[in-house]
DNA sequence: ACCGAAACTGAAAATGATTATCATTTTCAT
DNA sequence: ATGAAAATGATAATCATTTTCAGTTTCGGT
């Protein structure tokens, strides 16, 4: 159905390794695909539990790791320590603009910045492996309300 | 002596609040100023202990927080979760280029990137509060050795 | 459909970095 | 010198994440 492609990616990953399918994994995948962006392991766990009360938080952690390995998810950590997972399938690389007041996250893609980052890699003789750029600020709405 | 200015900043901060001086703080400050860049609380603790075995790790944590508050240090976290503290006094804002293989950290300042970041803030109606940009890659030396 | 090895699960315990508690010690203005 | 306020450090608590391990499930032969 709606997420056939994502499910195919995961199944391919499962069968290409010596991994096995399980209903827990299917349920967690389902909940992940339906979840909003940038979920916490715990948030996803709560979402799954609503429909499938038997799944454990530990399995959610393990399954999120699998999603990352097969390219369906990416782990991102903002300033507080907790890891968040975002959908990666069919998405471009992007960075984040975060409101420190309300936590809203805006995804930004700026090819000009990426070019300049490449310039830095070249200048220092590094082979790029990936980067993170998080811009923190206060959004318009929070400026209106707060004071 | 060598770090008179930094010490002055700290003393001013101490006396302007209702804080008090202590030999532990002096020792930790000493060790911090002499330390390399981007130390861990634990690394600093070990360095201090060599000269002053009585200081506790807890006090190192607390004192590092003070350094951050008075502008002598900045907390930075790279991809592994542990916090690192870098010298901030008399330093410009900068970002980091990190070798994923050997952990080497290169500090980069790129006004062009900063300009583009500001453009993003403006485009989305955010008031900037601070950002982090970490570029991960493999350095030249690591490419030679490793394979 | 059956088997068994290998993988998966989840509860409980372990981890590791950091923080809170609190009784004792130290600082510093009076 | 004195005492209130702050600092210290041992211990215990957090909190997110990982490890362990015994019981359960999957799946490729049969
Ligand atoms: Mn995102
Ligand atoms: Mn630095
Ligand atoms: Zn906001
Ligand atoms: Zn290197």
C-alpha cells in the first residue's frame, strides 16, 4: 500500500543478511512510517504500544538501529542528549533549524552552504563522510507570545 | 603570569556573584588553561589529580560549568555523547572538522558559511541564538596508513 | 507438516555520563 | 575571631541506551 517501497527496502535488507522477519518489526516499521518527523525511541515505543501493547522498548531501540543500517532512517541528536530518528527514504540530505523555545524543527537544504563545506574539506585534505549543521534560534511565533 | 587575563575574568565572575574562591577552583582552572583543546571532564580531572590528588570529579564538572558561564569555556559535543570543553577566551566563534578515524579536530572559521546561515535565519523568521556545524571526514594521514 | 539451528524478544540488570543530596569543611565580610 | 553562606566530595540518583540471558519464534531443509 502506502509504504510499499519502504517495506521493500527493509525486507530486502532482512533477507540479504541472516536476519529474520518478525511481527514486532513489522509493527514498529508501521508505526515509524506513520510517525511524524524526528521521533524519539520512547515516542515511537508509545505509538507502537497503542496498537501492539506487547512490544518492548528494547526492541524498538534495536529496530531503529536496523532502519538506520538499511537507509530508512537517520539518527539526529539536537542539543539535549536524546537521539531522534527521521525518515530518510526518498529524502535529500538536509540540515535543521530549531526553535530553542518551542522545539519546532525546520528542515533546510542549502546547496550554497554544502558547496562551501566541500571547500573546507578540500582545503584540509579530508575526504567527506557526512556533517551535521544545527541552527538554533527563536521562531516568530515564540517571539510574539513569550514577551 | 601567562594566563593572567583568563584568571582575571574568572575572579571578576566570582566576586560579582555571591561566589567564593577556593584552591580547587584555582587548581582546576590552572589545569584547564594548560590543557589541550577540547578536553573531557574526565580528562581534565585526571590532569588535575596528577598535581592535586584531592580534587573530586564532581567539582571538576561544577567548575567547568562556571567556566562556561563566565565565557572562558564552551561546551562542544561531537558524535559520541561525551561533552568536551574548549577554551573560549580571546577566541572567535568557529566550527569543527573532525577525522572519524583518528579523532583529530581542526577548527574552521568561514565567514561565507556564516553569512549563508544568517540568510537561513532571516528566510524563516528566526532570531539566531547559536549554531553548531561539525564536518566529519577522513584526514590525509589516516588515508595513507589505514589502507 | 516437522526439526533444529540461528535469530529474535523482552525483562532485568548493567552501563556511562552527568547531576542531586547532604553532612562536613572552607571562605570571607563583619 | 565568628558565623552565615558557599564549596566540597562521597554516595546515591538519573536517564538514555546497551547487554545479558532464558524462553520464543522464524525458516531453510527434510
Ligand atoms: Mn530532518
Ligand atoms: Mn574548537
Ligand atoms: Zn518556537
Ligand atoms: Zn585522521
